[in-house]
C-alpha cells in the first residue's frame, strides 16, 4: 500500500474518533439545558382517571337519634367524581332490622351530586343498625353503616312547676331519682322551660305535668289536645295532702283535666288513706309484674268511667289511666309515688313501685293499637 494512502486512512480514523468523543461528551456527560418554551410544553400534567366506571362517594350520618314511634328524616349525599363514567340505574336502598326501604333508581353523571331525603316510619324503642346499599350498573356496590337509636322521650314540665324539682334542688322533695331511673332504662328526659307549643310537644312521646304553680293558657290546652290527638301521652301528678298551697296547685290540675272532660278530681275528701302496702291492683299492661306497692298517706282520686283505676288502697284510687282521642292519659294521686328513694327512714324500699312507674311511662308512650282505637269508638 502506498505510503500516502496509509497516512490518509490514519487521519480519517482520527477524525472519526474525535467526532465520537465530542458526541459522547455533549450528549451523555453534560446535563441537557431545556429552553423555557420546551419546559412549558413538557411540564407535568394532572393525571385523569381512566373512565373504566363510575366512582361514587357517599356522605350519610354515622349515627341518628330518633323519637320512638315518630317518623324521622335524614339526608344522604351521593356524588360521582369528575372524570368517571356516568353511574346508570343506581338502586339505592336501606336494609336493617326495620326491613328494606327503597329510595329510587337514578343516574349520576360525571361530577354530579344528588341529595336524598330518607324517611323512616316510627320505630319502636331500641337500637337499629342500617346499611345504605348502592347497587347498579356498571359494577357499583357500596355499603355505608348507619346506627339509629330510637328512644322514648319524656318532657318534664319545668315552666308551670319550677324545673329545680326535676334536678334535685329541693332536698328530699325531688324527682331527680325518678329522672335518673328513666335515663338508666333508655328513656330520654328533657325539661320544658317554656309554654307548651306544637314544636315542643312534637318532639315528645310523653309529657309529665306535676302540681303546677301557675295556670295553663287556653292556647296551651289546645296544644295539649292536639298532642294527644297525635298519639301523645300525658301524665298528670297531684299532691297527697291538698292543704295550703297544694290546694291551689291541684286546682290548676283540675282545670286542665276539665278542659279534656276527664272524669277525675284531685280533691280533699272525707276519706284520708293512711300509708301502707296494697294489693288492690287491676290487671292491665301498666301493672304487669306488679303484685304489691307501697302508698303514702293522703286523699284518693275521685274518678268515674271511662277512667280506669289501676292501684287502690282501702278502696281509694291512687293510679288511674284513660285512652283519650288517639293518645293516652295517666293520673297519679301525688308526686311522692315518683320519688324512688324513701322520704323517711320508716318507709320501705319498693322495687315494684319503680316497675309500676316505668310501665306507666312506656304505656303512655306507646300509641293505641287499631283495636284499642276501635274499642274507644
């Protein structure tokens, strides 16, 4: 090979090596500089979910407190996240001890929210576990648990009779133990410190009125009649001695009873019944499991048909009840019957007195059956 050719080949190889080295140095070893326009074109974009199906989010109460036997409402919010397919033919139901409640079949588009008002019929007292189920096409299966506590709610009149007696602020003459006993038996109590109204009474199953210290207005009497006509329960409690100020208190009770045309009077009669045990007990749901109770001394109730005497001592009525309109009325001769702890050291404990009072509240809270209403005519 001529010498000149060899030299040319060596030069060409050298050039190739230099070019390759320069390329490797620039492309692999030196960080690449990106222009502003290129950065704007290539900056990170938000990730949009693949539209493989709807994605539903359910918002509903975790727990609900309802008044026993009264309808209750709660809201459920369902939303389909943006970027997901429409949820078609979604069947929304509630299942639980009360059975199954169907809301509706709906479609929920991308990014759409729908609010549903769920209405439950009046539940009996107790705790319920419900599940909000959503089933539809394509594959939707979401379940959300809702705990429902249905309680009897008893209103304690603290407006006409000052509320401190319900709180135990008058020493031994207090219904605080009675209130505590109700609460321990899953009965909610609330002190009513204003005049009776439909809004207040609508949240109650039973209202207890004890020896009022001021009269009831005509509007309040009408509200109470409406309350009874809507399956409410009313308990009137008098005073055993009917002397001095107590005579005025029972006069207000008698006026209230007269407005309902009840055949009952809280009065001072010729018969004064001494304290003692009694087995004069009428068979009735209120007296279930009650065979003997202790009664304090005092004047008996004066009652007539259709008032039913439940507990008597020496022939004098201490407890009585009556169906009224679509509701129920209970009468107790005196407030001492509600005082669970003995007032004096010589008075015995009376566990069946507690049972009697609890039965009475539960009976008053339970709406009359269709048969009972039919018997009332």
